[in-house]
């Protein structure tokens, strides 16, 4: 009788611990302001210089396994006008991403939305790695400088009214 009672208690305890463990697993989600505050770097190195990041203009997502995609605008005042035309922010991804269908490998990059309607991703030496056509959301009620939102089974990276689709590969 004591053995069956112990066995029942152990099975019950194991079931409770398993349910708590499952509840603790995070789901893939857009990062909250508190999460961003804890991971956005204060400065970002790009093309031989470091620039201050803009925490208020950052966004990202976290996968269920804890891997992260992070984007933030940076202060580009110290860069040449040629760099400023296409470099507006930093992009860090711990996973392969599809940006408008083009693959981007894990790494740290600079990015920008150009006046010509392109979204450009560059390595830290400012060499173009990826260039895709961005979209414009003219119906967006309150555009902000940068945000990441969940949409269409993936995500969108917005800079004002301009955006590109991001998909986890």
C-alpha cells in the first residue's frame, strides 16, 4: 500500500512538473519593450566606426528556442553621405531569414531603405549582401521610425511606411 501511494505521488509530482515545464517554454513572438531594453546594444560597429543605437526605434522577434532577430536604427551622423544614403540601422540575426524571399544567413549587418524603394542589407564593411524591393503601406495610420509586427504568417520590418517581409527559415 505504501509503495502504491509513493508511486501515485511520484507520478502526480512528475505530471505537475511536466505541465510547469511546458508552460515555461516560450513561443515565437515579437519582442516587448522590456525584452528590447535588455538586449539592444548601446552602440553598433559598422564601416570602421561605432554609432549609437536608438532603443526607442528598435524591434525584433524571439523564437521558441530563444534565438533572436534584432533591428534598430542608429545615429549615422559621422558617416559619409554615400553611406548615409543606404545605412539607417543594424540588423542582428541568429537564424537564417528570408527577406522578401531572399535568404540572409545569421550574422550582424547594416540595413537601410533607399529613396529608390530598395531595402539593402550590408556586411559590416558596407558591402551589399542583399537588395530587395520594399513595399509602401499608404494606409498605415501612425507610421513610426521602426517597428517589427507579426503579419501574413511571418513578420514585417517597418521604417515609417516602408516595409519588407521577414520569414523564419
